[in-house]
């Protein structure tokens, strides 16, 4: 009985990683239907950006490492994963306190202004995904927040650790948030502005 298309070859996948926007390489992946990404330790930010583009042909990832899989899920790309989100992951995704977008080589996590989601930052899923991405920088957009709590501060510290070697940037923060972070001397660990 037919099993469908075979996973893309390692050479096709490696070629795509080198030039993720190349239409010919994207077409080769789409033709295969599934890519075997088990050896991929981190997903390059530019690749994540291509995957987030609605015009990118559909293909799926199989057997990716937990951090890469988490990065795909957090970015809203569950349909790209060979396996559906499990119950715990789905609960975390339903309460996700930020959305992810990519601009060039930078990954941006834009925080929700919803007060009921602010305490959910304590879930490991919300910082471990960053260890599945290689980016020039990871930015946290705080423009919707008037202040931050201790759970969010702990999350920022964990996110800074998970995203290494990329530098964490806190952007568009209101004066009160900047003051809170600088009082804790976090400007030594991350760029705050």
C-alpha cells in the first residue's frame, strides 16, 4: 500500500537551510512533503521567517528535537509538525502570553496586554523554545505592559539564558517597566529600551 512521499533527502534539506527563500529549494521540499529534521539542533531565524510566510509551500517536519519542535509550536506552526501538539503543549499554546514574528535575523516575542495571561510565563515551554532557534537577536516587545511582575522577570532571565548566544533585547518598554528592570540591574544581562 502506498505510504506517500518519502522525506526530503538530507542534501535537499541542507540546501534549503542555506537559502531558505529560494523558490526552487522550497519547491523541492514541498514535493517531498515531509522533511526529516532530527539532526537539526536549532532552527535559523531566517528559516522560521520563511515558514511563517503564508506564501511558503506546505511541508512538514518529522522527528525534530524537542526545542526545535517547541519553537515551531510557539511560532504558531503546529501544522508544520509531523505530530500534533500533545495535551500539555496545547494547553500552553491556548494560554500563550506572546506571539512570535521574525524580521530578518531577529525573532520578536510581542507580549500580550491581557492581565489573565501574565502569570502563565512560569511554564518552561515559554522559554525553552528559544533554545531551538538561532537568531542574531531575540527581542521582547513590551509596549502593552504598564509594569511587570516577578514571574515575568524570571521568564526574561530564563529566556536570556535559553536564547544564548543571541542577545536578549527588551524593546518599546514603558518608563515604569524600564525603571523596574534597571533597578534589578538586568540591563547588565539584556539590552533594555
